[in-house]
């Protein structure tokens, strides 16, 4: 686009009111601009011809009320989400149950250690401890054989 | 029925006939806009057209008559077209080769069609232009909108539209003027090979 008049030609094309005599006079004398403009007009003619659709206007309007593809995708996503949610819930419930059981077991053990001194009695050798340990579970006299 | 009456009838009473009238009146415009977005017409553009019609049926009640209906429709159509292009994830490849592969496959919207050379020429240029350039050229030169109307449709300043239009025009003219013969020669040689 060496010719500076091309800008003026563009402005006239922008206005849509056709080529003015002044620009036409330039086009008559400038083969570059003339050739360029003709090539551009040819392109626009082809573009218009290809983009027009006179026979399609008579087609019956068919609107797919439901987009099947999108619905299918949404349904699949929903199904996957539900499955994931159920799996996570089951896993969490199981983990929770285990935790509760472990906690109860730990509490029992702790209680026994605190109140009954289970481990120290089992491992201990002092009679007083052994007596304490057995006292709650036996209804008879115990003899340790160390008296 | 005017467009406004059709819109009101469809939104208020879900009158399908009103919707059909509205669509049949503007379907050509929708297709042309998509033609500009895709740089041609193929099954993806057709799918995008369906998406536009679905979106129109569901979003028409949101139209508040603050802008003109063509503006609303243009934005909806272009957005759907671009969404479709993005979803393909092959945008550059498609835009770069569009048309050249469509020579004899009847992908144009025109019932008569163009001859082979013109088709190669046209789609080569369309493939070289950016989507926005094609869209602006289509709106200005084919649909005959003014720069101000295009600016409103694209939600862009008029100066930007003007400079883009000039750039697109210069690019198209240069390709049409000089490059086409070379492109045609290259194309023919590649076909022979």
C-alpha cells in the first residue's frame, strides 16, 4: 500500500456513500489503487456470495429444545459426583466407627489403669497390688503364699 | 408481528410460533455471523448454530430492549461461535486451513457455489484474516452496518472498530491483489504433487 490515497479510499468505503469524483479521478490515474480496490471488491463479492443463504431461509425452523449432548454430559457429571459423594461418606463413616471403637478401647484401658492399676498389678509382685487386682473378681480368700 | 412483539409473545406465553417467526427472520444473520467467526461453514458451525438457537430460546426473557435485538443476537451468536471454536481446541489449525479443504465439499452457504479458483482464493484470504477481522468485514461490507452500529454490537469504541476495519481491509486487499495468484499456483502445484 504505497499510495497514500488508499486511506482516503478507505474513508469513502467507510461512509458507504460511494466513490466521490475526487477519489474516482485518483483511481483513474493510479493503477495501483485501482487494482487494489478491484481486488478487494472481488474478494467482498466472493465473501458475500459464499455467506448468502437464500434457500436456507425457507427451511423449517428446527430448534432442538433439549441439547442432548449437554444433558448427557451433565447427567454423567452428576452421576460421577453422586458416586464420589457416596464413596467418601462410606469411607468416612467406616473411619469414624474405627475411631470411636479405638477411642472407647483406649478409654477402657485408661480407666482400668487409673482405677484398677491393671498393668502395674499384673507386672507387680507386691501382695497389696495382687490383692487389689483380684479383690473385685474373686469371692474367696486369696493366699499368695508369702505370709 | 415485529421482533419486539415476537419476543414479548414468546416470553409471556411461550408462543412457539412467535419464536419460529423470530428465528426465521434472523437465521440468515446468525449463519452469516457464524460464517465470519468460523471462516467458513462446516459441521462445527452448524452445531454452533444449534447452540445459538437453544441459547436464544432460554435467554430471550433476559432481553430488556436496552439495545437493539440484532446487537443482542450478534453477541450471543459470536460468543457461542467462539465457545465452539475453543471447545474444539484446534482453533489455529482450523482457522489456518479453513476452506482449502472445503473446495469441492459444498461447505458454502451459497446454493450455486463458486468455481474452484474463486473458492481457493476466498478461503485462503479468510484463513489469513483473524476472526475479528472477518467479523468486522462481514458486518460492514456484507450486512451494511455502520461503524457506530458495529461498535455497539461489539461493545468496542468506534475508533477501534475503524482501525480494525482499515487493517482488515488493507490485509484482504493485499492478499486479494498480490498473494492470490501465488497462493493459487502453490495450491495447484501441491494438488498436482
